[in-house]
C-alpha cells in the first residue's frame, strides 16, 4: 500500500501523541525523535508489505493459465501466496 509522505507524517504524529497520553509510557527522547522513529518503523513495514504484495502478484502471473485480477480465483490465490510470503518472513 502506498501512503503519501503527508499521511505517513500524520500517522507518525498520531503514534507519538497517543503514546504520550499513556501514563505508563515515559519518553527518554523528545517527542520529535519518537515521531521520527515511528515514521522510520512505519516506512519499513510498508516497504516490507509492498515486497510481499509484489511476490504474491508475481506468483499469480507465473501461472500457466491467465487469471484475471479481481476474479474469485485471483483473490483466493492472492491470499494464499500472500500468507505464504508472510510465513516465510516469520511474521
């Protein structure tokens, strides 16, 4: 999934703000550093998800039979291959 930089920043701000509201959470760094780390972590997760998505799509495309995206068969294979890729990564 692609997210614009503005939306990613907004999400990172929300993460930092939400953590700041929890009484049991204390920051060792300033809030901006926490926001930047949240953005880095979110970017890494989205990049990894994009790789998983691409691998699943390549597996479907490599089938002998042409499978149209959006068809029930495509959706079933996509979920199967996506989950296989996730398992490979140990997630």
